[in-house]
């Protein structure tokens, strides 16, 4: 009698374990399919333009000046250096910080704003669309998104972030500018630090290329290769060009400058061979030009670099804006 009862219990446990194993395998298969779906559709989301249903037409006359802003918002986690992306408070506190960023941007009257480290759908920022929140608070209707990292699982753990361009002028075209990868395996499974190319219409007949950048933080060699790609792009187009973003590159003569294995520097290469203008000019940098970290700046890694089609009328670091561990850069440029 005892033997039969023990046998029934064993069969029950065995059946239960088999069913649990099948359920676990089914869950793993579903998760893999969801991950695969995100990976296979990544290219379609690499660069996306969002415009209102009734967009304003380009101005009849192209504006002579443009007011530009670049800002690495550090995933909305705040100014603390070395903070994790999960830091920065709860969902309400992070949203409030993003709204403040948008309000500060609105007060500057910028025509074009390029944001880096923007979460579009990340678990650590409660799956908020940070670009949309900032754009609404700043009064921008046109958003161009470029994803650097796009992987994970829906609802559970999504990693979906990159760069966002906000514009008061019409954008007729956006695309991703692909750069060499620091890690090919990482690029395949998660993404890469690439760039955004936006064709901004100054008028119906006149346009400018805005190139938004957040270059690889781990290697000046990779940054130099990216700079070479940008110079190649510049030589292929007849349009005026503006570079904006966190280049993670500090030229020689300034603190924490780095060079590649063959002695090249990304910012210096863009200036020397691409004829992009930099501020401060070579040999005149001081602590007033540093952009990182925001609490006690000691490096210059955030840049606005217009080509020779523009005259720089204003260029300043906004030391009063400290919602991130980077300081924003504001510049007014005028067509030559």
C-alpha cells in the first residue's frame, strides 16, 4: 500500500517537472522570438523623423542666422558624476527633470537642438519617451530620433536610446550615419555609437546638413575613424554643414586630450582636414570652455563645429544649466 502511494507521488512529481520544463522551454522560445523580432527590425528604427500632421512650410526667405544647442542629458538621471542610469529618483522626479530641461531650452530660443543619451523606451527610466517630453516642454513639434542601442525585450527589459534632434525648421530627410564599431559583437546584438544626418530646410530652395554625433567613449582610434567618415561625407555634398554633439574627444593642448595609436585626434582632424571651425580656437582654451562634468568641469568634449560656410557670432557654455553631468553648448551662426 505504501509502495503504491509512493509510486503515485513519484509519477506526479515527474509529470509536474516535465510540464514545468516544457513551460520553461516555451517561455524561453517566446522570449527569443521577441528578442529576434526587435533585432531584425532594428534597421527600420535606426533613424526616424516625426513631424506634425500639418507641418509649417519652409520660410519664404532662408534665415541668415541659426541658434544651435547641443546637450547630453545623461538619460535624465541628473548631474551626479558616475551615477547609474537607474539613479535620479522615481518616475515622477525624472519626468519633472526632463520638463525642466525642456523649459530651460525653450528660454534660449534655439532653432535646432541636438540631444544625446536620450531614452526612447528604457526600463531604467520607466519606459518614458524622453525626447517627446522635452520637445513638448520646449515647444518643438519636429523630432528626429536616431537609436544607438536598440535591444532587449518588450515590457521586461528594453534598452532603446540614442540621439534626438529637435527643430523649428522643416526637416526633409533623416538618416543614420554609420561609424566603425568598437565591438562588432556588441554592434550586432545591441547597437553602435552612430550619427544622425538631418537635411534641414532653410527655405524651399535652400537646405543645410546637420550632423548630430555622440562618438564612442572608449577609444580615440574609433573616434578618429568616425571623423574621417564625416570628412568623406562633407566632400560628397554641396550643402553647408553643421556638426553638433558629444564627441568624447578633447584636442591636444587641453586637459585629458587623447590621440589614436598613430597620434591623431578626432576634433583636430575635423578642424584641420574638414575645415570645421572650433571654439575655443587652437591654443586659447581655458576652464571656461570645459563641459564635463557639470559640477566641476575639467574637460571639453561637447562641441558645435560649423564648416566654413558659417560665421560664428556667439559660442558659450551654459554653466547655469545643471540637470545633467554635461553642460550644454549654445552657438549662433550666420551664413557667409
